[in-house]
């Protein structure tokens, strides 16, 4: 997942950052204090909270097993491990296989940042049936997310207004309005979440995972990270290389890029995905309903967005489909080839003046459910990004870079470039230009890149392998479409991943699946 605000991270003061770095070399139990001895009280899972996205309690597992939930205590401030604590929400499905074949827990992070693992793992649990034969499947709401000391910013009504704003300004007045509205959102985050904001860095979440490893009773952390979860996994490997077991990183974040480079890479990635969508539609035996040629499909989409800038159309009453909402909805549909049919239908209806489907797609990206309630994915996304990432971009910075972004993507360039101002007025300084994932001495980490990935472009996999260090990262390429590879259900990818996680068989570096 990568929201517009998520293209760009609340660090501590310089002194605290240096102290945290020093703590990385300390022993496990001494670092975590008495919290390593806590016992988790696993119970039947409740329905997801509003912050987690709402909905029903997770359905029983195949074979009659139940999802179990618990909370783990973790230090609010990892530089004061015996100080105040926060609750970290966890979910698990016990292994379906015999006890003597159990490897341990396999911890998942599905990305964002800001995604709730407690609500996401059950939704995709069937995809990991094979892995459950030897692991307890475990996920969690990272700090600042869902039920784990969630960052709170604005109300549902305020967020409706926030997402109706023009995020693609064309003149000085619109630019001023965007900056003012962004400042208002960030100020609300500081007012409502002042205590947690300085403590939601990725390094904090990585330390939570090491505490989790110990509380779960595992000598090593076995890990499956997707999208932003690959960055979290890389940071964990850097901090605790000897404590990492078998790990897979899928839909890989490029750890060498600063926020501007990341946003520009996403512009290219989403443009590539749009090109592939247009090619797919027009190559079918039946007529493509939104254009006769690839270029016509893209031209008609551009024309629609230009018309929406001048005159929005009805979306989901009382909201209208604006240029920004339509762009957001189109981006959401490009995350998976499974969504392309909804994009086609949504565009058809929008050309006839009905923006409901594109708005539903946009709402999905923004964490809004059908009852008009928002999860805290946007608040957490901005908070974690602005905590992690040091650069702060001004409107002048964006203006200077717009030509390059437009060259990368005529459709998404402006949208992604202006997203870089999300952290401009953030209350707490960011930590670094990019994460450190160097992990000498770590066990092999399987790094899976998808050539058609819009949100984490394929090139990031190779950069992650190089940054992890010699003998650590093992690259596997999937020639496919959509965000990520394992959940594409490609047998080659799943065979390689399962072979490593279940049997310790490291695939040959450079393996290609198609």
C-alpha cells in the first residue's frame, strides 16, 4: 500500500537517535527489561476497531480453528525501556501441522505504512495455508496503527473535506489552499497524538518485533514483509542481523532513495501499470469499451481528469468525484490486475457522468468504509513517513521538479509531486534521508521483485539486495503485474518462497518466474 502521503517519516532528537543506535548492539533481554517475561493472553478476536477499518470478527479457519488476538506491552520510548508502555495488538493462527514439524512463528507486515496487520492477515489468510503447516501465522498493528496506540488526527467529516481538496493545484491560489489544508491536518495530528508522534519510527517498530520474537518464544524472527513491510524487515535485519531467521521481502521498497526519488519512481511505476492496463484492454478479442487503441485509452482518461478539474460529477452522495479523487481511484485500481475490470467499468460510468465506482476505489485507498468511517491508515501513514524521512519539501521545491515528474507520468506526475509537501509542517523532525538496511551476518533474505509493480518499482529489489550486503539478499524476479508477487498465486514464485520458508531451500540468485 502507498497513499499519496505515503510516498515520502517523527524522529527523536539527535541525542535520542544516537542513543537508540547505541542500544542496537546491546543484548536482547537486557535491552527489553522485564517485558520479555510477559505472558500473552490469547482470546477470540473481536471485530476490527474503526481505526483498523471496521467490519466483522474474522471467520473460523479451515478445519475449525480460530483466529486468536492478544496485546503485548512495549516501551513507549525505546531509549527508556523501563518507562511508560503502550499496547501492541497481535493476531495469530496456530499451526495446522504436527508439533514436531513446527518451526515457530512467521510474522507478517503487509505494508502502508499504516496498514493493520490484525485486520489484514485474516483477509488473506487462505493464501498462506501452506505456510501454516509449519508456522503459527502472526501479524500485528505496528505502533501508531489500528489498536496499537493509534495516531489520531481529524474526524470523519474533516477527512471527507480533506480528501475533497484539490491535491493537484494549477495556480497560486490552489497551491496556497493545499499547503494550508496540509498544515491544518498536521496540526490536528500534533494536537490529538502528541505523546505517540515522536515514537512511531520504523526503528521503533523493528524493536517491537524483536520484543515480540522473545515473547512468542522464538530464538529467531521468521518474517514475511510486503511493500513497506520490506523496509521494516530490512531495518530489523540491520538492527538485529543475528536474530533474523528465514525472511522474505515481497514488493520491495528501494532503501537507497530519498522521498523525492521514491515519488518519482512511483510516477514511473504507475505510468507503466497504466500503459499495461491500456494494452491489456485493447488487446482483447472483444472491443475495449474505453478506447480503440492504447493511446486513445490514455487520452480519454486524461481528458476525463481535465474535465473533472473544471466540473466534478456525482460520486457517492453528497460527495462529488473530483479530479483528485478520480486520480486516486485510478491509482488504487492499478495495484492489482484483478482490479482492472473495475477500472474499466468505473471509467465507462464516469464518461456517462456517474463517478460512483471511481469514488469507491478512492475510498478504499483512503481507508473509508461504506458507513463513512475512516481507519487511521492516513494518519499513521503520514506520521510514520514523516518520522522516518528527514527531507522537508516546499512548494518551490515541487514547482522546480514538476517537469521531471510530468515526463515520468503525464497522468500521475503532478499528483505524486505535490504529495511531497505532506511532511512540510510536521511537528517532529525526520530521522534520515533513507533507511539503513545493511545486515552483515544475517541469514539469507529472499527478495522478490515484480517487473510490473506500480507502487514499489522492480528496480528496488536489486537495490535492496545490494544494500543488505554480500551474501544476504537473494533476488527473485516475477514477470507479472500488480503490487507484489506471492499473492499473484504464480506457482513458480510460491514454490520458491514456500521452499525457503518451509524447508530452508534458498533459490538460486537471479531466478526468474513468469
